[in-house]
């Protein structure tokens, strides 16, 4: 599953109209699931791509992955 994100419109007027993309890939492995999250599309920012990616990543942590794990574990337990 992939989705686009226009967060830059809201916070950084200089980059208005540019988008980045998130792709979630779920892969079954035995009785588990490998979850991969790709944040891409920064090449559209040209020479500023590296700095923009670093600025964006400062706000990330693993809360979203912990919540996803909680949802999956609840579903597997039948609750």
C-alpha cells in the first residue's frame, strides 16, 4: 500500500506543492509478518532533498510501529 503526503504544504511554504510518499510492505514469514515502511519521493526536491529528509526524520520515532504491533497482536488473540 502506498500513499502520498503533502505535509510540506502545511509547514514549509517554500516547498508548496511537493509531495513525499509512504509505502507499507507486509510480507508473511512463517507465522509472523515482516513490516517494511519506505518513505520516498525526495528526489523531487533536487539538491535540497538530503536536508529535507533529515529535517522530516527528526520528528519520527517508533510509536507508529508499536501501535501497529498492538493492533495486530489484539487481532491475533481474537479480541
